[in-house]
């Protein structure tokens, strides 16, 4: 029997465009905040890395907290849309604040300014916005094929935005005269773009009423009051879902991977001696990724699910990154670009069906406990983005400091150049290998089918 369709094409595209807003924040910070702070503001990379890592201590609690609040929200806009809409205004303000650190402040005050703005952005406003955005996948449609389509379209916008920001930011900063003032102007422009795209995304969809979301549970009466549960209860539901833990680990690793590659500005500048190559490698990553996302819904249908497709895809992604390692030591930029593209193609299915995978994981919790915690379940996307991206950036800062990196220097030491090879070549390949191993166990679709079959028996 064909699943009911809930969305028009413009709902899916409108929803997906919301990731322009998210990646205005994520791509700018992950790719450029470290080099802005070290080479323009003059901060120490190791200290910045430590501040970012300490900031992440607030994120785990805030993710589950906001996820629980979304689950308990009842408004005319629904559960998630108000958090997505209002949360982004704070994101925009904090993003600009990071890039307007006053030059006349003491070093301690500058570090404190960055830490406060970065923490409020990530643990507060970005968390509320991003969890709500991801949770909409489960709240505006019950059709799994539409959920996969939404995920694919969303990440097309995400990778397209990331590619654009990595390609034009260096040139924009130069166009506006370089220095702190130029970075401030660029941050303001990006923040305005983010506010506009986020607003359009919020207004392009509507959430389903609770009675329609829950009507698949034959044992639950329509007039039965909604069960209340605390933040601790929600946390217990998450940690007792092994598939959630696997998805969460994979998502964090995926974001560490992205953050590590975004630190490629250092590799391009000091190893390949051309900072503009960051944009070229961004195209080699994002264009194949977008192409792969286009075909992900069709491939999921062909493979009759996400499990085999995701595993086979990441196997190819790991092989591709191994090719990048070999090409990097050969000094062949064209071969590096080709292998980068192969890896991106292989990684695209998991990116495209991740939201649908989380929705399926949420269904597992519902089938096993009778409790629907979609907002809390989607905390793994915000947690993964912030924790993974932050850890990746922090690790980069620590490794740069350990290797003896000197901000703004024309030439770096041999130890620093060796470290840049490890950061850009070896760490991403290792991360892909670990994710591939996790995916061998992530067959939540089959688990749900067994539970439903047992109930029908």
C-alpha cells in the first residue's frame, strides 16, 4: 500500500533552504574562526582550542534540555517552528559578536569575549534553532520517502552553502580591505542572509496535529491525555536506545571530519602554498556530495532501506580518503581532488537519509516504550554539529599549538607542516573508517520491522 503524501515540492524545497541559515553559522565558524582569531586578532591557537573544548561542556545538557522543551511546546505554530524561528535571531547576533572583538581590550578580555559569545551561540540559540529544524522532519510528514527527500534537499542546501562560503569568504575579506573590519562586514552580511533564509524555511511548512502523528498506535485512545515526563526521563529514553547512541556517535564523528577538513585553510596556505585552493577542494567535496544527494531517495528505495546503502557508501568514502592520503604524499593535487570527490560520493547517502534514520530511531523508542520524543531524539543533530564541530576545531588548535604554529608567519616549521599532513590527510580517513564500523550495526529499520511483526502475530 502506497504511503500517504503530506508535502508539495515547494514545502520540501522551502524546508531544505533552512540549512542555508544553519551553515552560514557553521561553515563560517568551522572554516575561518580559528584563522581569524590567530592571524587577525592575534590569539594563541592552543588557548582558543581549549576555550572551544570547555564551551562544549555546556552543549550536551543544553541539547537534551531544548529537545525536551520542544516536545512539551504547544503553540499555534506547533512544537518546533517557534523555536526555529525565534532562536535564529540570537544566532545572528552572536555570530557577529564573535567577529567584532574590540582590538583595545586586554588579552584576557578578548578571550572572555570570544568564549561568552561562542558559548551563548552554540549552547543556546543555535541549539534551539537546529534541534527544532531537524525535528520538523518527523513533525510535518509521516511518509518515510518524503523524510528521505527532505534530508537530501536539506543537505544539498547545506553543502552548497558551505561550498559557497569556503569559496568566496577569503576573497570577500580581501575585497572589504582585509583586517578585523572586513571580517566584521562579512559576518554581518552572512547573518542577514541567515535570518532571511531561516524565516522563509519556517513559513514554508506546517506541523501535523498531534492526533495525526500518533494515530498509528492502535492501542492508544484518541482522548488519552499526553504522558508527562521529565528531562531525566527523556535522557534515560535516549541512552537506552542503542541506535540513538550509534547515530549520535556517527553524527559527532561526521562533524569532526568536516571541521578537520575546514581547517584545510592552513594546509592550503602552508603546504600547497595557495589559500584559494580551499575553495577548489570545497567544490571537489560539495559538488559530488550534492549529486549523490540527488540520487539518495531513489537509491534508498532501490536498496529497500538505508542500512546497506549507508554501509556500502561509507566503505567507498573510506577508500576515497585513503586515496587522498596517498595522493597528498605524492604531491599530486589533481589526484587529491579526484579521490576527495570519490569519498564525497560515497558519504552522501548517510548525509541525505540521516534525518529519516533519526525518525526511524525515534519510532523505535515509540514502539518499545510508547513515548514519542521526536524533539529530544533530534538533539543528536545539534549535539553532533556543535560537539563534533567544536571538538574538531579545538583539536586543530591544540595540534597547531603543539606543532609550533606561528600565526601570520610566511613560512612554518617542518614540525608544523608534518602536523598539517596529519590533520588534513590522516585524521579524516581514520574517522571514516570508524563510522563505517559503526554502520555495520545500525540496522534500526530491521529492528522496527521485527517489533511490528511480533505485535501483529
